[in-house]
């Protein structure tokens, strides 16, 4: 494998160093954790379907809002600390039939909040409590690029999946990641990151493409609008 002359010496760097340098690349002022932002996303799938969502993230206030359309219905979730509320087409009086059809629940609201917060605030979320950072930094290839690989697992209370993250060997930009439920079974998915959205000295990937490990099946694309 050929690497550029300024590439890091992995023997003198541990995974936490890589994470810190990547955080300094993506969000040097830690604005995502302290700010209040409204993000717009477009999620497309192989069958041609496309959905748009708006997500408000204000971690310091512990306020999160999610708005999307499902089966022609405008769905809105609000999470304020541990309080979760939802509405359908602007009404908080939602029939049991609609709740069942749209899979509306407080648990789902929390799950979706955690999903968006984790994925769209990486790699900064790798510094969260409950994260187990394995020290070794490996040189490898990912998506036809030279990369630094680190392994992440979590305490039982946080999660059971095994994650690998990939970073550019000079800039420390995050270029992708993968996760396994059972690594020996080669299950789980890998995610390719493309492009970059820049605002307020923050750099976030503009596109994520999802694939399965086993079948190398394309699952969909998420875009930062």
C-alpha cells in the first residue's frame, strides 16, 4: 500500500488521538454539541422512493424535533429532555389506527432522535460516555482510499454492535464506517461518505451511501440538503 509522505506513524498514535484530530477537522469549536440547528435531509431508496425530513438538534437544551411525511401524513415528534410528544397532520389527537399504521410511539421517537443525533454528529459522538475506544490504529484501504481504521464498542447499557471507523491519513476527515451485530457472521452494514457540507466552521459529510456486508447490496442514500 502506498501512503503519502506526511502520513502519521500509527505506532506513535492511539485511536483516541485519531478521534480528537478528526473532531478538530469536523467541528473544532464543538458547536454541534452546544448549538441549536435545524437540518434538512433527503433519504432515497433503491425502489425509487424518496422522503424528506427536518431535524432540530439542540443537545445542550435537550430538545430535539423531527418532522417527516409518511404515507401522506405529516408526522412531528418533539423530545424535550425525557418527554416525548407526537402529532399527525398538526393534531396531537391521533387515532389508534393512525398510531398503528404510522408506528408512532414515544419509544420510536427516542430511537429516531438517537439515530439522527449519532450519525449526523459523528465523529464527535465517539467521545461520549459509554464508548469503548480500542487503542490500535490500523493502516488499511476503505472505498479505494488509504485510511486509518479504529475499532469502537460500547458498554452494555449503550449498545452491543461492533463499529469500525475510517479516516483520511492526513486530514483525519472521516470517510466511512461499518458495523456488525455478529462480526463472525459478516452481518451488518458499511457506509460510504461523500462530499462535504460546510457551515460555521463545521464540516459534515453531505452524502451517506449504505450497503450490506454479506450481499454487498445497496440499501439507500441519505443527503444533507
